[in-house]
C-alpha cells in the first residue's frame, strides 16, 4: 500500500522538518481558540499555509481553513481534518512548558499536535507534488469540542456532500483508531417556581427541589442494551441565597449511544418525563444544546477496509498495540451519512482536557510519518 519510495520520502521529510514541526506546534498551542472563537488560530493557519505556497487555501463561512489539492469539481474527494478549537475558554495566550521528554500546555495534544501534523502533510504535498487519482481536501476545522456541535465538519459535508468517499480526522493518540460514532443529545432543563423568603413564604414551591424530582425520575431509566448507552446530569445551577426559596434552577443533561435506536428510546423517555411534570403544572422548559448523530448506513466492508489500512500504516512506524473503538468526534458527521471514516492520532499524550495536558515530544515525528502515509495511500506516484 505504501511503496518503498513513498516511505523513504516520508522518512526524509520528517527528519528534515523536526524543528519546524515543533515550532509550529508551539505557535498553534499558544493561540487561544475556544469553540466558536477560532478566528485568530484560523488566521494564523491560513497565513502559514500561504507562506508554504498553498495559494488555494481559504477560510470558509464556518471558520474552517480549507486547502483543496487536486479537487476539481468532477472528482471524488478524501477529506483530511484536524480541529482548531480547544475545550478551554481562555482568551489569553497559553504558555508551552518543556520538562524532560514532554511538552505541557492546555490543548497541546488535543488537537494542536494533530493540527500541526496535518499542516505539515500539506507542506509535504506542496514540495513533492504526488499524483492523486482523487482529490484531497485538507480542513483545519472549527467547533469539534463540546457545544461546538460539529459546526465545521457539518459545513464541509453540506458543501461537498456525496463527492466525499472517505473521511480521516487527525485526533487523539496513534495507538487508537475510532471508526464508530457515539451519538449524543444535550439539553438545558430549567424549572421556575414562585419562590420567596425562606421563612415568610415557607411552603411555596422550591425550584431546586422540583428540579431534583425531575433528576430522580430521569435516573430511573433502564438503558437499552442493544449498544452501550449512557446518561448524565453534568451541571446544576439555581437559587439566590440560603434564606431564599429558589424560584429558578437549571441543569445540563445528556445521553449517548452508538446506536440510533437506543438514542431514540432515550429521547422518548426523556420527553415523557418532562411532559409528566409539565402536565402536573410545573413550569419546566427544555433547550436543545447539541445533537451529535451516530453512524447510519455505513458499508461495513468499506469501513473495515479503511480501518485495516490504517492499522497497517500505524504498524509501519509504531509497535504499539492498536485499540479500535467508538468515539464522539468530527467523524460523527460523515458516519451519519454512510461515509467510511476513521479518526487516527499523530502523537502520544495524556491528561487531555485538563490544564496538565502533555505531549511526548518525540511522538510528533512518528505521528507525522503516520499522517503522511495516510495521505499517500491515495497517491499513484510522485511528480518530482
């Protein structure tokens, strides 16, 4: 699948660009980019690509940075993606700290390390100009994390639709492949009551208590067993003071599953609980915060072929055991439309989504080789 010539060029390129890759990683990591606020990072990525000669790169309406390679309108395309947003709300720059063989910073591995390697894949193509029978669409996308609700990947599907034959995201560690989508539905539930003074108005309905009743009802759910299905109350807010009967309280609630039918069962139960309390006269409202679809209609043979190809690619450069699992990622968008999709990492790190997040520095080199080989699996030969 990967020729000796391709592997040699990969090895040479990676070795020659070690320092450039690490510098790019540090620059990307320093830029704050909460979901829906990725403009500064997108501008940096676009400017960096232009300096490498990627004249066709542009920023679309969803704040994705897009670089089409060989993507004439009549051609089928393969999408390669890495997201620009991080889970942290900070608006001030981050500092990268090096201790021993690791780099530390919020977001350094998720997903800045993988984003850096995606950009280096573009640089490789611009230098070596491989001949591709398909188009390769590179996307540094917005809004993968949390309540970003996959805005960036959804826009790419809306733009390119049925032309997309396969989808690969660079995300996570390179000892793991995600090839199934964990769908999720997320809500804010708010309860309002009369409230009042804790002594003078004693007996009035308390919004916090009423909300807790709803929580107790939701936690009576026996989840379907067809596929792993979960639910969670992640946050509760409400009340005014210790001597006030709360007149407002809210919570964040989600449920997840790999299976569409299981999600439907969870949704029906959720709405039945809310409807019951509404019929009892409780002022309770529901706001949809985000819906991530799970896989629908994916050709299992084609999906297994893609996954097996990536296992082979990873084992070319790493002897780590590979885990294949489901996940909630940008791939959800494409798997929900039946497109074979994989999420592969191009680095090794830990403490993801914490402020102690770290990256094994040397893993960037191995991961870059894996990323380049993933792209070059679609190449016929080199022009130069």
